[in-house]
């Protein structure tokens, strides 16, 4: 009925070989409605990634990209809200749209990586106040929380160091009692990994929920989970070790760390969430991996609200109940085994390709 109201812009992957091999992509996940409501988090608008994630859905693998290798579903998390932050998200969306539109028009395919270069050159128009919607299900929800303490951060290949990586490290370094990380990957940048080690060394409880390789996990997990697993020993013991320090590690005191690997058949754990001291929640598209840090466009929302934190923690408790706890003994065996250590470090090195 209104064909001129539909616009589509492909954000094609941009392959680069220098300074290192990898590809840039638009990894942002958000939906904005009339500059009033938004949804942002880790969920892609794709059938496999829009599942509940607590059970295995019935799907025909023959019709799926990747066939037997890829998961049948995903466990993810998003935040739905309204308020002034929605306008910020919408303005950012139009800058990113203009950037990819510019890239698509160029015959020599050169990406201008900074969306701020397109400020004032976008299709953005304010939304008429009389046309703003009212969603009763949202406005009357018992889970609705009112807070003005919401900050939007976005990052991309134009930022070095990465703003979101810096914020993760900053918040973890400020933690006084508890850090909970729920993420597709646990292969963070060195500054974030060091912040985690510093946290456990000052007696902060640190919990990680991520993916593993087990009897129920998708075959896909084998591509990245050894990179996860070689980061467990530094979290359990508060430092990194050389391979010949196996005995030293066994005798070292354990820190207050807990690690869980999701354990639902053919489901990948896809969340990108952090909760600090039951007060600050970080949620968005940013993975704890090198690709999000070095290559991709990402957004996160940082929310200072005990109520939001508690709602998030209730969901993460459910995730823990569907996960296998990792023991320090298992972590040591993976870390100090020359083969799995080599695989993990190789995956870590090439993580920007995943």
C-alpha cells in the first residue's frame, strides 16, 4: 500500500587484510518504533536466533544454513524501553544507514568507517508527537522500571581503544562485591581479562556463563570454545601461568569464581550481558571477543538501576540452572594440556575472523 515507505540497505561485510586479516560487519541489534519504543540486546531477527533457548525446537536441518553444524536455537536477552535514549538510538541508526549507503554507492568500495562523518547527511526526520504510539502491554507491565540512569555507548573499527571494551574494564575494576558475565564468548581483550583477574584478587565474586563443548552442545561451539576455556584458569586463580607451572597452579589458593557452560541440546548461548554489584547492568550486541573489539559496529546500554539488575539476575539464575559448572580441575586440565592449550590460543589469535 505504501511502497515508498520501505527502505532496505545491505551492510555488506568488509574484508581487510591489514593490519590483520578479518572482516568488518554491522553487528548492532536494535528495533526502534516511532522514536518512542526500542528493543536492544543480542537477538538477531533470524529464526534460529529468536528462540526461547531453554529447550530444543523442532526444525528441519536440511533447510538450515550450516546443516548439522549449526545450532537449532539460541538463548538470548534484550531490553525493551522508551524515553530520550530512543532518540539517540534512532539518530545513530540513521548515521549507520548513511555510512553503509555511501559504501554501497562507491564503485571502488571504500568504507568510511566513522558514522559521525555522516552527521547532517542522513535521512533522519523527527517524529510527529501526535503520531507516537501507546503500547498498553508495555506501559502496564509489572516488570516496568522507571529510571533516568541509562547511557548509550557505540563502537566500531574507528575507535582504538574500543569504547565498550574500555567501559567493561572500567566497571569491573570498580566492582566491590560481584561481577556476573553472561556472553556468547569468554575471550575478552587483555584489559578486560586483567580487570577480571584484579577483581577476583580483591575478593570479588565473579561468575561467568558462556558456551562449552559437551554432549549436548552444537558442533559449532568447537570453533571458539577452546578460546573460552583457556581463560578459565586466570579467573579461578587470579593470574596466568606458563605451561611448566602446573604444580604451582595446583597449590595456589582458589578465588571466589564460578564458571558455567550452557547445556541445552543444540542451543548456543548468545547473550551479551554484565551485572555489577547488583546495581549496574550492561546489555547490547558486544561480544567478549576480539572481533567485537577490533572489527564490528556494536552498541551497549549501561543502566544504573538495582531493579533492572535484579530482573536480569533472575533470568541469569535460570541460565545457570541449565548449565554445567566447570571445576578448577577441568580448567587446569584444559589450560595445561599442550594440545587444548594450542587449539585455544590458535582460536584466540584468529577470533576476529569468527
